[in-house]
């Protein structure tokens, strides 16, 4: 499996990360967390929209009046300045390219000046290259920022995931903390010092995966 970060400039502005044009230029963040083609020119996506709370309230108010007839949107508020949007797109000319390529869009982030940053997963170099060529043939200028092999070593081990989950459920990451390493180490079956190392390694992997996306 290969993981590629690439960007291209919009040709057709009817893409889910551009459901409300101009949000990025205002200082907001728009990222597609999930993307699923449903037809030659249609698809669904789940967006995360973040920004200063007051700005978000203004830009996302009466959202149905601000979107085009090419899409529908259902918006939910996680927290001040943090929203999830479910978008149905009926005029996406890039959906069939994704569906036919055999690749998966791990995330898509809107950037300024009409650019979109993609993180793509594909089974091999040939499949990734086929997607890039298809994008270029559609009139898009594609820039490859990085490419690397994606293997299981980049994720959490079973013991790291278990320790992290138990620590979270027991309130170790609450503010203020509801428990200590000494309290939860018996639940995991290791010493306090060993648990500290397991959690620190797990935390580093989680942070790296989030910050390097």
C-alpha cells in the first residue's frame, strides 16, 4: 500500500470542500474526512469545518441559502468553531476518476486560490500513477508533495491501542485527571514505568499521524 500527498487546482468548482466558497480565505479550515463516489458525477462526503467560533456562526448561518443546487448539506455542531457536514454532491466530475482508479481518498483539504490537498491511498505505484495521469488528462495541474509505503508499523500495536483506550476510559486524559498511571497499570497488567513508556509511544504515533496529515 502506498500513501501519496498531492494537490491540484480546481477545474470544476462543484467539489465538496468548496461547498461554501471562500471559507479558507476567511481563515477557516475545511477538510473532507470521508469521500465515497456514488455515480459517474455524484458522491458523498463528510466534512469537518473549523474556525473562530464567531466567524463560523456567521459563515455557516442559513447554510441552505448559501450552497448551490448541485449539492445538499446536513450540518451538525460538535463544539464552538467545530462542525461536521454531510454533503451529497450531484455534479462532481472527479468522482468517476476516483472510482475507476482503485485508489481511496484518505482526506481532502481545501486551500487558498482554489487548490485542494489530497491524501491518497493506493495498492501500488501503477495504480497511483494511473490516478495522477487521469487527473492530468482532465485538465488539472497535479503536484506530488510526498509518497511513501504505508504499512502496519505506522499504526498502533495491539498493546498500545489497548493501553491508550483503557487510560482514556478511566479518565487519565480528562482535565483534571481522574486517575493515575499507578491506578490503571494493574488494569493493563504492567508496571507504572512500563505503562508510561507504552502510552508515550502511542501518543507520539497518534500525534504524528494527525499533525503530518
